[in-house]
């Protein structure tokens, strides 16, 4: 495991990592279901089933919609992420902790349609990140597909062996660890014992960064 002091690139997931996404994600989820129901002429329950199945099968609902139904990915991502981001508020402590991190700071998210940029603006974090890579920038290869991580490495030039990925989703950490990333799981899910591919755990990102700083 790479000691935190040797980390030169900090790769952050977005939703439920930099902010608690429940309220905003509930709205985005409803918008996804409604979009699928409208585009595919389905009942709401059937649209919800497809939405969840494609998420679990591919890592992102949009991938299944493009592959099996020819949905325009850009239209879907823009439409479902045009949500009420005003529910988000800035956290000065989080900003301070991220600002103190040495090296490059990257957002790596399965969201799209400008969602990451709007979230960072509301959280007052835009200026702290060097690069924002969403599912569109990754060629519709979502986490946990290995190609997604390879796209991040290619786009930024980071060395996984001196990089940390901070995520709330356990399955997204395993391929990163295999590629050499130091991995950190944040959130209430705390497997005991931690899988070998999880190097750090904390109840939230602020607690993680405080611990690493200490």
C-alpha cells in the first residue's frame, strides 16, 4: 500500500463521496425512470426495472439504453441531470481539507450532462480540481469497467502507483486496486474485514482526509 504522504494524484468520485446525494439523486432517479418510460413507451414499473437492471449490469443505466435501445446518450445524460442542484450547500471544512492535498486533484464520475460541473459549483470546489472526467469523457465506459480507469490514466497522465481513488461504491475499487491505485472507501458501508482491495475506510470523505492528514 502506498503511504498517503507519497500520493501525487487524488481521484475523487462525486455523488455520495463529496456530498450526500440522497435528495438530488432521488430527483435524478425519478427523471431517469420518466425518461425511459417516455422513450420506450413503458409503464413506470417496467422503466424502473430496466433502469436498475442496466445499472447493475453495466455500471451505468445509459450504457444499457444505448446498447439495447439506441438511445442518444448525450440527450439522456443532459435530460436526467438537469435537476435542482440548489439543494446542495458548500462545506468550508471539506474545501479546506481538499485544498491542502498535495498534487493533482481529479473528479472521476459515472454522471454526465454537466452534472459534475454544476455540483462542484454549488459546493464551491470548482477551482480546486484540475480535471473533471465523467462518463462522456470516458467514452461511455463507466466504473467499474477497466476501460474507464484506463481512460482516466490516459487523459491525465497520472501513475496509479502514486494515486488514490476515493469512492463510496465498493465494486468500483477492486479494478482500481488491481491497476495499482491506493483505494479508500467512504460511507456507512464498512465490510468487516475489509476486502484486500480496500486500503482505507472512513464514514465520510472529511473523516478520511482528516485521518490521512494526521
